[in-house]
C-alpha cells in the first residue's frame, strides 16, 4: 500500500509538495483553509461584478513576476498540462516576456529601459543616453558608491555572505545614513520595498544582495529571461489547470479546512485535527507536511506536546513577527492604457509602488469578464503601508479602503502624467484592494454611506468585522540574524516536515520560487525516511558567475583571515577571472 502524506496548506508550497509526491507514488491529501488553492498567488474573483461565477472580474493579492533566476517553479510549471488556443502544451507556455521596464518619478518624464542589455552598438548607445537622462538627483560620488556596492556584492564569497552579510542590515551596508535622500530613495529603500517588502533598516544584506545580483545577471545574459508574467488571470492560466492535474492523479483536496492541532503517539505525529465549519475531525497518515505560511504555522507548531519533541519549532513563533505588508490593488479601466510593456518602479512614491499594465500581455478578451465594460487593468503592489500619503496624509494601514484607492491612484497619476496625461479620472471604472486587508468596520460603514463615487463602488467591499486594519496574509521578510533560527525542512519529529518560504533554502526569499524549493526539500526528506526508491527532486543553487570565481576566491582568503572585503581590480585579476571562466565553462 502506498505511503500516505497529509499536507497542511494548499498554497504554492502545498501544491508543489503534492505534485512531487504524487508523481512518486505517494498517496496525498491536502487541507486548505481557503475555498480555493494557490495561497498568495491566487486570483481573487470580485463578487457582484458578473452574473456568471466564471466571468467575475479577476483581482490579485499582487501581480505575478517570474524572473529568469526562477528554476524550481518553472520546472514544475513545465510539467502541468495546458491545452489552450495558442498551441500551449503546459502552463509554462503561458509565460510571456516583458521586454522593457520603466523608472518613474513624480512630475518627471519617466525613463523606459530594456529588461536586457542591448546586443547592438546602437542599442547600447541609446541605453546610455537614457541612463544619462535619468533625473535621480544623485551626486557623482553617490553614483560611484552605488557602482562600488554592486561590485562588492558581485565579488563577495559565499562564506562572507552567509556569516557576515546575513547579520548586516541593508541600511548599514549601503551607507544610507551618510548619503542623500535621493540615494536612499533610488538605491536603498526603493530597492528593498519594491523587491521584498522589507525595511532597509532591518532586512539583511545577504538576501537583498543575492536577489539584486541575480536580477543583474538576468539582464546581461541574452539566454535568460529577465522578466515574465502570465498571459492571463493566474487561476485561469496556472492554478486551475494545476489543481485539475493533481486531482487527475488522485490528490485529495479539502477546502475550507484549517489545521488546529497535531496529535502525538509514540513520539510521532499520529493525526492532525482539522476544523471545517464548526466540526473538528482527526485524520491519520504516515507523514505530515506543514506547508502553511509562518504566521499560520506558528500557532500549530508551538503546542507544548510538539515542542517537547522538537524545541526548535519554537522559532516559528519568533519568525511570525518578521513579516511586512505587500499587497495588491487593481485599477479597472474603461479603455486600455498600456503605459509601457513591462514593470514600472515608481521610485519616489511614498507607498513604494510597483505596477504593470496587464491587458497588453493577456491573450484573453477582457470584455468577457464582468459586465463587459473593462478594457484595461493596471495592477499595483503597495509595499510601504506605514508612510504618510500625499493626498490623505495618513499611512495606508490607517486608511479606509476608499482612501487607499484614492491615494494610490493619485501617486500613479503624478508619476505617469508627465509630459502627457496618461491616467484620467474619466477612464476609471472601479478598483479592487486585496481582500486579505481587513479594514476598520466603523470607517467602512461611514464611508460607504457617504460615497457616491464609482471610485468606491459597493462591489469593492468585503465583510469588515474587526476594529483595526489588519493583514491576514503578510509576507515574510528576511531580517537581520534570522537565518540561524529558520527551520530546516526536516524536523526532529520523524514524520513531520516543513515546506514554506520560511524554511532554509537556496532561494532564501519569500516567493513562489522559495515555496516550491521548500516543497522539494520536504519531498526529498520523505523519500529518504520512507525508504522509497523514487528519484529525488532536483534542487538548484543560485547562480554564481564563473567569470568572477577568482575574485570570489581572493575574498574567501581574506575572509578566512578575518579581513574585510577589498576591491581588487588589477589587470591580472581580471585576466585570471577570465581564465577561471574558460576552465569552468
């Protein structure tokens, strides 16, 4: 009889674990507290926007982003069948390139840059002209400092990154305190907020530096995709086909089912207690995977009977506080506005906005959704909910829903409407704020009574039942000195495993990629302890460029001697880097 695995959580981590396990002959049951799968990656159907449930306007927790250094999640997507109208064979065929990106600032002409470095002399010259025209207000010394810090990240050995930079804040590494506000906006705080929703003062340099370097490698390597998104709503183009495939393999999915406790017998997990509506039932299995996010996992794992078997599980209770808000807003337009064919960083926006105009990339007819009036969607991620806005003069986490919508729309307009007006109030149809944000009930009711504007249509509102704004689905942030307290996939309880983005991984970032890698690690451990003859899941480390191996070797020698990083750009070092590259190629 096949060994049975119960997975707690049906987000990307839980679905990835189910995928790997069922393809290796395990019996798999998944319990998910939401009514749909996908976790933070899911599309969210907006109620009261269509008569047919399948045609409700799609909202999002935040727009999807598939950079070139993602390997784990792409490998999984290539194994999910998809039959579409454009000869797609798998859901990975629904990924489309974003050839450009935009840097926008308030009341300033935006700069459009290619996602890849140009491959022609003319293209390089054009790029240099655009960069020179970028009004950053940075001094020449600050530009040199940015270049120096990037070079330092590129040539630092792995040991120093893990043992020194993980304990060093990004604020400290970038020397933010001694440089200008423009420097902090462009390089220090803007980067951390838009990439990982972190505060520059508390997030660690190891994570920030690794991800920035990976994005840089994507840009200079013509063989890799820098930026990709899905060609339609996430559920339609990825998650629903994935769920269908897993069910076809007999994975048993149970929705609206929340894990509340584990039962222990003979120092192992005997069963898990699942709450569905008002009923609690026990479910037995051979192995258990907790694939819930850390803020959901901590209350379950920090029960005394589990801590007695594995005291390290207590660290999840500490990590659940290392989270930040990074949530999406979608603006639905009567007429499409493309803006640019790629992602947009609003560099000086108080709420650290990033955005993308999605309809241009979608191979679906938007008129088929809602009541047919929507022709365009601008999807926005808000990464700073704690800074005062320009229009409402309050931080986002203290605003009403309408105030959040009005403020974000205002910040978009002042960044995009120079020199020409791109966003017009007359083109605004409605907006949707990620429904994991729970808004203040009293303010909500007052505003709903007063509002006559389509900026705050009743369809926007959910059931707000608590007194303060809260976020039910925050994002884990890799803060200083947290690597040492993050759990490995394998626990000291022989049949309990962890698979979520707080688990130690090469990806080391709260992303779909990190969740998928963690799921593969959990699967490999189950294969190991079960005695299965199945093939282990493949796991990739982050890319280390071969042409910098000698520089990294020199830094490793310095690190072992207790010496700080030092720039070494002598001609013979450059030559040896090239020789190392040829040798390792």
